[in-house]
C-alpha cells in the first residue's frame, strides 16, 4: 500500500527534509505540502500550498497521515484538523506545554497521534539505556547538556526533557538546575541542565554521570536532519491503519 503523506511547515528546515525523505521512501508519496505563506515555491518539485486550505486538502487528497514539524500552537491546530478528517497525525514538534499536550491527547481520542521529540533511532537507544545507567550509579552527579543551531526556539530541547523524565524515573533527584551563575555550588540530588545554541549544529545530547573519581558520558550527535525526517516517514508508514490513540516512536521501532 502506498502511504500518502501531507506535510505541514513545508518550507521549514524539517519540512523540506520530510519532503526529500518521502521521495526516498519506495512506498510513500507527498499528496500535499502546506505553508502559512506560500509564494509559488516548490520543494523538491512539490508545489507548496496554503495552510488555509488544510481542511479541504485533507478531504480531497486523502492522505494516510500528516507529518508535522512546526510550532506548538500550529501543531495543535493541524492535529485538530486531522481529527476532523479522520487522518493520522505524526508530529516531531517540540516546546509543548501542558495545555498543548492536552489538546493533542484530545485529538488522539479520534485519530492515531504519534508524538516523538526525536525521530533518530540512536536517541531512542539512548532513552532505553539512560535509566539503566542512572540505576547503576546511585548518588552520581547527573548533568545534561544539549546543543543546537542558533534558530532553535525552545529550551531545553524536547529530547532533553524526555531524557530528564527517564533520569528522574530511575534515581533519587531533588530538582533541575537550569544553568548556573554566581555563587551556586552544586547541591546533592540536583540535575544540571544546560542548553547551548550556535551556528547550524543539527542536535547533540549528552548525559554526564560523575562520581567516585570517574565519569560516564552518554552522547548522541545527529549529523544530518535527514535522520529525523527518515524516522518520521517510517512513523507515517507505521501509523497507517493504527486505531485512534497516543503513540511514540518506540512503538514504531518495536515492530
Ligand atoms: N522530533 C524530531 O526529531 C525533531 C523535532 N524538531 C522540532 O520541529 C519543529 C520545527 O523545527 P524546524 O524545522 O527547525 O523549524 P523551522 O522554523 O525551520 O520550521 C518550522 C515551520 O513551521 C511553520 N510554523 C512555525 N510556527 C508556526 C505557527 N505558529 N503556525 C503555523 N506554522 C508555523 C513555519 O512554516 P510556514 O510559516 O511556512 O507555515 C516554519 O517554516 C521544532 O519544534 C523542533 O524542535 C526538529 C528537528 C527534529
Ligand atoms: O529544533 C531542532 O533542531 C531539534 N529539535 C528536537 C528537540 O527539541 O529535541 C530534536 C533535535 O535535537 C533537533
């Protein structure tokens, strides 16, 4: 079966990568790609259409799934449009607050919604092992450093937040300390969180566990955004035919 993909935020860094990744995938095709302000542009030969037309595009082009890498407000709006048209929604957007997540969960009562803050398979592996490392090194100091390009809006990254959830679920920690300045000695039990921004760095995440005159560093470095796009397209292919509900990239990898 051919997976018919709709792309939102099509002229953004990730939107362009998704269009290219769909092209590389034997069983997928882009059936529409939208932007809020299309100016007759094409991306990899795909015409960019107006996001104002999303409701009719969802009905007329019959996508199997929409892939969204935009912003929190827009992701919620696009998810609601997909719910109205019975189309599955795959989003890699980050920076959601509780209200955004609640709105996405509401959509997942009607359609299959898959959210992953990182579609790199290596990050999924990191998420699988970080808890075990924390359990094996009780009392060690934990610091998390994420590094991204200078246009990233949200901090810490969505991936960093997911890693922090895993770390906290597997050890005794008191609080997250975001950066340090002035007289601020490290407290036992805190997790230091640091967001670096610069140039066009694709995305790096490092968890440092230090203690007992030793250190363990678990680092993931994405070298190309294509890795995220490929994972999102795999997710779109996987989600075709799934029933309404909330899914994660781990569900895709498990199969
Ligand atoms: N899960 C993962 O693996 C990854 C997640 N990301 C996340 O994806 C998101 C997008 O990243 P990136 O592509 O670098 O960002 P860009 O700013 O390059 O692109 C985002 C696009 O989304 C659209 N957009 C942004 N805000 C809104 C809004 N309020 N309403 C409607 N459309 C909007 C814009 O397109 P237009 O105006 O043309 O509609 C914009 O071009 C971020 O949240 C980022 O953290 C990034 C990489 C990997
Ligand atoms: O904005 C980005 O670029 C990225 N965002 C994601 C995040 O916030 O975790 C994933 C990736 O690191 C790139």
